[in-house]
C-alpha cells in the first residue's frame, strides 16, 4: 500500500455501511501485488530458500508454541537483530 499502487479514486464509499471499500480492479491489483511479495525471499534472513510466506507461517507456529508453553517469543523484525534482544511479552495474551 505504501508504494502508491492504489489511490483515493480506487475506493467506493460504504453507503449506509461505515468505511470505504476497494473497487474490484484495484482489489485484484492489490491481491496480485501481495502474492508477488509473498513469493519474494527476504534478503536479511540469510536463507536463500525461505520466502515471506514460509517466514510468516513459521512465525505463527513459533508464537503459538510460545503462548502454549508460556515462554518468551522473539519475533522476526525484518532485519538481523542480536539474539540478546529482549523478547516480546506474551503474558497479556489470552488463549
């Protein structure tokens, strides 16, 4: 969305429903762009086979395991971070 692939004219007002809605053609374009991005490989992971889709799936699995075990969770942050970084707190999440 931040690459200006859609604009103000690509939305319809919600009428009697709150909000605005993407028109069909921009929605199709947005989904296509999202799918293209999901197939890219993040450069900073160092793993030449992992794609964004697999990375997201792994993160969800790791988060679910951390919540189930009430253990800290260190999320992927988009760039290489030292392992000594403070983990996210999962204490306020209810399952």
